[in-house]
C-alpha cells in the first residue's frame, strides 16, 4: 500500500480552508440578523440600514446553502 501524502495534505488543506470559510460566512449571517434586530428594536436605525443588514444576512445564508448543495452534488456525481 502506497499513500500519496502530498495529495492527502492537499485535500486536508482545502477542506480546512473551505470549512473555516463556510463557518465564517454563516457567522456573518448571524451577525447581520442580530444587527438588524438591534436596529429595529432601538428604533434609531433607518429603514435602509435594517433592510441592508437583512439582505446581507440572507445573502450569506444563501451562499452557505449553495456551498452545501455543491458539496452534495460533488459527492453524488
């Protein structure tokens, strides 16, 4: 049995980077929703900033869902 350590390291590095990026993106979505709720509750935020925070959060969640769907596609195909 011969293990290609370079390929194994490459797979590990890419999977680690994608995992950190996906968790970071999801965290940005959660932060966006919390900023939207904080601005709406305080009443000091303008309607535009609330809508911008909500839109950014939804975009982050959509990108997370797209990345997961692409991963499932790669596994199945």
